[in-house]
DNA sequence: GTCTATAGGGGGATAGAC
DNA sequence: GTCTATCCCCCTATAGAC
């Protein structure tokens, strides 16, 4: 076993903070919960990250980057077609959210309340999305008349909602559908295949 | 000015609690905020509703019922066709969420954390949805081969996500799209028209 | 019913020993 | 760098006057 260095402790705390913040949100998370989850003392948390607020901002920023990193790679890949990108996006996001099921609702909740509202400004989300190669491919297809006139914003909104919503609504879905975890996973798996098909049919609809 | 009766005060408090809980969630909401919002003293809140927890459960239950009341009426209407129901659902939900933009994320967040998890069991969501006339119409259309084999659960999931997601992601959407409130409203308005079209095209896709 | 005042506890942060 | 002990504020809830 390696000796406990600064960095390993810092990582343990961040990992614990991520878990607790994601599942309980900023207001619901207690620094004592985080310390316990990390297997360290409360005082040590403040030694590494001056305050709960600072720690939160780091977690929030990294969560956001994790979210976007999955995206930007695909969005700017010059070697994949538009159709292939649809498959890649569904594949990647559903996989990410299967591993981090609390991530979507955490981010949307905190962005809407005061806590994360600042973070969004420090990130060039807009340019990543609207100046990507994906947008160009979309515009080209529209110019060629191969897809309908749906505004890109509506299109991305729909694509994202297909990926994100099942995880946000997971408790209700399991309850209504009477699904066990394995069946829920199977449903998500099926969506990986269907989302690109659905999206394409919508693009040709109006 | 009418004299302040019991009921008017109780209503004022509930109204204030709804606002504060919806925007901040259970953990983030402070009883002092609610009292101030209601224009009454903190002690009075506990006089009417023994505790924050009890008050929350009432708000949660009523929010859920509000959500489902919009739904069940349409779902069991014998006089409207399947296609008409799609239009009614989009129309009603987008209108509801335009008035109560915090409602979706509030409910999904609280259902996923401990607070609202119990409430879901006291409501026959499952029967309302899965035993509705809407389901029967869906099954009939499938039997006649007029729509594809998409499982009803996936279908409802998609329909709901179309309505709900724009409001949950509103801050990001406004930021990315550079939309002012009026433009956001216009986008939602356009979705009222487009959602039924999109859904129908998906149903014929696979 | 409605208020003021306050008890009681929980949670964030720090002092200081090791 | 890590711990124990503790401060202190804020929040929920109640006691008691009106």
C-alpha cells in the first residue's frame, strides 16, 4: 500500500464530495457526510478546500466539464458522418449517465438555483455547441434538402432530452413500469439503438 | 378588506410554501423564507402545519396531483382521437409548465431523494397511466398496423420528455441560444405545434 | 389566531495538539 | 497532514403573552 500523500487525500475528498453533492445537491449535502464518505475528519476537508462553497464550485466545474468533454469530441470529429454522430452521441451519453445517474438532475438543479449559476459563464458551452462541425453538417443537410427545417436548437434539445430524461425520471419510470434495475438497464440499452432512428424520422417530418 | 380568517391564512402559507419549495427544494427552503413570503410570523407556520416536514408533504402531494390532474382528464377522454390527444397533452403540459416552470425539476429531484420518495406510493400513477383509454387507443393502432411496435413506456417517456425538458434546462438553453424570455416563450409556443408532429413521425419510424 | 422571545440542535468553520 | 475539541451562527420548533 502506498503511503498517503497529499494528492491521494485530496482526491479521496473530491470523490466523496462528488458522490454526496450529486445525490443530495448543495443544500442537502453536509460537510460531515462528505468527510465520513471520504474516511477522513471534518477539519481536514477545510484544510484542503477552505469551505463547502469552494469545494462545491470545483465539483460543479468538473461535472460540467465531464459532461461537455463527452460531447465536444464527437461534435467536432471530422471523420464521422452526421448519422454516425447521432449514434455516437446516444451511445456515449447513455453510457455516461448509466455510470453517473445523478449527474443530469444535479447539474440542472444547481444551474437553476443560485449555486451553479455562475459556473455556466466560465464555460464556452455556446461556442462548443454552435460552432462545432456537427452544426455545419446539420446546416449542409438542410441546404441539400435532405432534412427538414427544424431549427438546430430544437433539434439538440430533443436529442439531449432523449438521452437525459430517462435517468432524471428513473424512480417514477421504475414505479410506473414496475421495472427492476435490470429491466431499466435493458430499456436504456434499447434506447441506444432507437434514439438515432427516432431523431432521423423527426428530422424528415416537418 | 375582508377579515383574515383561518382559511385565508392557511392558503397564504401554502401558496408561499409552494413557491419556496419549488424554487429551492426541501433542503434549500427555510421556514423563515416561507413565513416571510407569506407575510406572517414563523410561529404561525408551525401553528397551522406542525412542522416543515408536514407542510412539505402537503405541497408535494398537491404538486403531484396537479401534475396528474392535467393528465388523467385527457388520457381518459372518450371523445378525442389518439392524434387529438397528442395535441391536447402538448398544449396542456406546456401551458402548465409555462406557469409553473420549477414544477418538473422540483418533483423529479424530491422523488429521487428521500423526501418525496414515499409520496409516490400513495398515488395510483400506474393505474392512471397504464389503464387509461389512451393506452387502449395506442394498442388498437398498433394492432391495426397504423403505428410501429414502440413499447408504450418508451412512447410516453418520449412524449413527456418533449414537454418537460425545455423547462428543466431553461437556464442553459437561454444561455446557449442567447434567448431572452420572450424568445424562449416563442420557442415553447412552436413546440406546442411541433411535438404532435414529431411524435407521430417517430411512431411510424421503426 | 397571531405575535415576541427563546430554547434546542445541527452544521460550517477554526484553534491547537500531535 | 491529520486529528480532537469547540465556537458560533442559523434554523426548526415551542412557550407564553396578547
